[in-house]
C-alpha cells in the first residue's frame, strides 16, 4: 500500500451509530460572574472564562462566544483587538469614548454598540468605567479561520432609545401577558435574521416589579447581563417543565446590577421580580448563527 495511504489510515476511527449519535460533551454550566470582578483594580480586560469547564483550548464563556468585563480607570485607556466577526458592547457604568477605524463613538452608562471585524480599537474613560464585551472569537478559533472582511456596519444603541422603545411596550405587553417585554436589537445588514449581527443576538428586556415572565427555551447559549435589579429578582433555570408549565427542580440565578450569568442551551428559564423596582436584562446569544442555520428552536410556555 502507498505510504501516504498508510499514514492517512492511521487517522481513521469509527463508532456504532446509535451509541455515538449524541456525543458526550461537557455541559455549559449555569455560572454567575459578580460585579466585584470589575469594580476595583487596575485598567484591564477580565475574561469570563469557562474554558476548563467546556474543555476548549482557548478562552470561552460558551462554545461560540467569549464575554469579558473591561474595567477602565478614570482618565485612562485600553486597547482591545480580537479576531472576531462580531463584537457587542454594553456600558455598565461611567462615560467615555471608543476610537475605531470607522470613527470615534461616545458612550455613557446604559448605551450599547456593535463592531464588525476590525484591526483593533481603543477605549478611553472620562470617569471610572466598565464595559461588558462579548464576541464570537471562540467560534472562529474552533473552525480554525480568521475573518477577512466586515460583515455589517457598526451600530450604536443609546440608553434613551432602548428604554423609550421598551416603555412603549409595557402596557400592551402586560395586558396581553406576553412572554417578554423587550426589543430585539437589530442592524440593517442583518435584517433577514432580525439579529444584532449575523452571528449574535441581543434583547433589551424589561422585567416589571412584581411580575413573572413565564419559561421559554432555545438552543443558543445566553450570556445574561443584569443591567439593573432590586433585591429578590432572579431567573429559574431547568431542563424540564411540568404539565402546568413550571420548571422542574430549577436552579435559581440571582440578578444583581452589572453582573452576568450563563443560561445553557435548551434549558427552560423564567424571570421573577419580587422586588418593588423594575429590572432590566441584556442577554447576548449566538442566536444569529442559529437563526441562519434554522436550529434556534425557540419555545414558549403560554
């Protein structure tokens, strides 16, 4: 036999179909990342890394996404550069600006913006500031590829725009008992999938005081940022629901302002606000990719 044939055959392995159709991969954990990670210390990027749990050779918070906190001390700056097709930012606190090849964007607490593939940007803080930064670099690292061109134009979502849009939905959504009271943030360049970028998706969701938002599930991982919450606000997360639509043996993920927690794919989750203050959550998901692949499979308990 030809030498090359012999060498290539050494790579061959096979499995019986019924026992191998669903490989045993590590589960995505329900994991909180407290605000204390970004509230003190020097200017730096703090990766919300679950690579050990996921068994990836690169930093990752979910198989396709990496989230980080960026802490920037007052009057300081930090540069970030990542081989990703999509970057999503939310301003946790403070005010400043981000200089990009497309121009400089000014931001303040509660704003959000997205960037396509770029050669790197620099963030400047006018006061003590923190950004929530997520991107799809793990997806590209898994595929062994690098981005070659921007796939969408940058977009800026002001706090005022998001809050006004959601407030207009409050009364009809409560009256009609909708599953969520929020807006899916979009970009003209990803209008077909109705997502923030071609791979990433985000919702700005209001959880009114004293309200419960019934369970739903989807096949994308959610990296949930609690933008603001009072006490006794939380998400229940579990794999199954009973005949009444209640989650069986749920894990309780508490909300705290400017903290992130991970909701695994395919798990049911409901939001509960037992406080006297409205709460907001900003989940980031790889749902743009799933929507394009027709695999998102979102389901609601009515």
